[in-house]
């Protein structure tokens, strides 16, 4: 009886490895366990073999080629979106740096123009030392909004005058468009004859 049980288990295990025999094995194992096998270790082994054969073969098969391709497409789309996001952030940081440098340069030109004495109506222009920024300065008498002609004549009689000093700094942008920063200030200065 012992040799027959061992041979039956080997035969069942051999059949379990063949895919075409998966439908036949559970019934075979039940018949062997019920009728011919008397020892309980053999029955337990056959029942565990039968239970493992009843589990879904698709769950042990892994991923199909289609699932892997879909995962790669999703990964590629997400990766592309992330690269565009980071690229846009770098471009924005670069543009912010250019605007900061231009504003600093415009502030220094505004300070230099306001330091001139005496202030006279007129303008000046030039290029920065590195050649990146072009600047233009304009000095003109300041006229407050909604000022009447009488108020303007009264202001001209005073010993001091308000001057509006404006500076515009421009530079080429990343896509060939022209970018610019403008600053203006008002300064009180004595009139020069």
C-alpha cells in the first residue's frame, strides 16, 4: 500500500505541472484520496495539492504585456509633465533674476540722475557695462495731476521746483521679445537761473 500511495502522489504531482491537465486533477485527487489511499499523510498531501490546484492560475501568472505597456505609457506621461513643470519653474526663476538685476540697475541710474546738481530738463541714455541692459533717463518738471493753470503759475514763482526723474531699463527676453522696467521719482530742488 505504501508504494502505491507514493506512486499516486508522484503521478498527481507530475500531472499538476502540465497546464492541459489542470481541469482533470481535482477530480482525480478526490477519487484517490477517498478510495485507494488509506493513510492520513497521503490524504492530507493530496487535499493540499487539490486546494492549490483550485486557486486561480491567473493570479500566479504575473503581468501581461499589455499591462506593462500601459504602465510605461502612464509613467512616460507623468514624467513628461514633471519635466515640463520643472522646466517652466526654471524659466520663471531665470526671468525673475533678470527683472531683479534690471530693477537694481534702474535704481542705481535713478540715484545717479537725482544726485546731479543742478537738475535740468532733458534726458540721457546708454548701455550697461556688460552690454545686456539699455537705459534711458528723463528729467522734467513735475506737474501734479488735476493741477489748474493758476496753481501751475503759482508753483513757478516758488524758489524751489519739483522734478520728475524717470529711468527705463530694457533688455531682450528669452523668446526675442523686449522686456523693460521703469522707475520714477520726484525730487525737490532749487531753481537755477
